C-alpha cells in the first residue's frame, strides 16, 4: 500500500470508475467522491444524466466493489453560481460559453481539493483523458491524452497552476476501448454504460428552455430581432439572438442564393449578422481571461491554438501578450465564436488558454508584453 491518499471524482460513468480502480490496483489509499449538482432536480430527465441520481447510485456500487469509502458532496450552490449563471449570462451577451471548462476550474477541482484536504488526502484524481508529466516534480505539466479521439485537455486550461502537482489522471495513456475492457474485466457495473452527450444541467437538450426559466421575462436575448447582412441589409427576422452562435448555418431560414452562416451577434441591437463562409472566416483572435499553466511565451512566438471542442489545434503567432493575448492564425479560421475557449498548446503540452473576446478580420501590428512595438514594427 502506498502512503498517498487520493480522492477520486466519481460521476458514475465508466471513465471515473476505471480511474478509481486503477489507483486501487496501484496501491493508493483511494476515496471516492460524487458531486451533487443542479442535475438532482428530481425530474425524470435529470435522473439519467451522467451526474444525476443514477450516477450517484452507480458510483456507490463501484466504490463498494472496489472496497473504498464513498462520499456525496452537495455543491449545488457553487455550481449554480459559477457554471449555470455564467452559462445564462454568456448567452444573454450574445456569446457561446463552455460550461465544462467553468465546472472544472471553478467548482469540481477546487471543491474536491478542499474536501480532499479535510479528508487527509494527498491528491485529487479524475477520469479525464489527459496526461501529467512529472519530470520536473516541482512544476509538472499537462499533456494531451494518448487517445486523440477522447483527449480532454481543452477543458482543463483554466485549472490553477498551483494545483498541478496534486493531480492524477490514470486514464491518460489509455484509449476508450481499453478503459471499457478493463471495466469488464473488473466486473464494474458501469463497463458498458453509454456516454452522456448532453450538458448535464440541460438534460432535455434544449438550452433555450433553461434560458427562458432563468432570464427575466421578455429579456432581449429571447425576443425577435433583425437578421441582417454585413452591409446592413435586412434579410429577415429571428426569434431571439440567444438561439445562435457564430458559425451556425442551421435555423437561418431559406431563400438565400448561397449558404449563409452567422458572422456576428449584436446584443445591443438584437441583430444577428449573416454572411458567406468567407465572411465567417477570421485571420486572428483576441483572447481574454487568460490563465497560464506554464511560462507565457513572448510576443512573436509560434504556438498552436484550439478555438473550439472537436476542432484541431492550428498554428498561430503571438502578436501581443499581457492580460490579453492577440494571435494571428497561419491560415484563416472559420467560426471563431466569442465566449468559446481558445486553448494554447506547444506540441502535446497544454500551455494555458482564455476566452475568445473577438475574431479579427485584420491583423494589428505585433507588440511585446510591455506594450512596446516589437522588433521590425514601424
């Protein structure tokens, strides 16, 4: 038995179940924890989500099988404030949020760290498909998971850097089929449990239902407004700008001579701007709310940036860097949506990230981190 005691986040799915099992096999003193969030509203739909009532029961069954203690922590208040309220606020501003990022950085990992400390734990583990490099034991780094199709580094850019030495990701070197096979071999009840695809607090699949229940009556985000072209021509009417995200093609109506996409959302005038695919393409991006998990690269440095989940990271150059980062893409990119995460990589290493503030159609001159013109600028 190792001396380290590890608190494992157990959602009731196969990934977190196997993460706990692997740590037990490796000799750690393992404690399981399931977080009670907004999903436990008592509705029939919510009971079936990954972190719903069935999730609690499955996590408990797995913990019993592994002979480890299991706790349920009520984090509904923090989850509502930090994740759901932010989700609603972002859509009300015409932006597209990443609730899983907010959950990881503002609720799940910080709360687990606090609870783990109270339980005498030395570290925190989860079933995320990412790896942690402890070559430098004082300053470990996060790496993409070995399974490119399941890699979840995109969702962890906003973790506090000081937390990295205390984190464990047992699934980082495994593929999803390998995880299921290990679960079957261990006889875990979650071995063939299907993955949850919906946002956990939107079990119906319609986030408009959530917005209508939480925004004030007749909020502008849910009211009709003009559908316009970039040159201001009114092309039609929409039924609420919160129904759209930059890059969206469906739901814009017909009658256009060519495919049209959402190019911009203007909440102050309730306008949804549409255009061609070329008009929905950006040469750069401005990113705010920056968090670094390593040393920030200087202006002029190349890096790779992932601007949405399920998109590949693409090469870019740092133009300016301070409390915000401005990047120029090596090749123009489509559908750069404000509110989405822009995550920075060096190879497989996660450098950090931030939230997209705006897409750029022209590239500003490069500046250094002190705001001075970079070498070669006029």
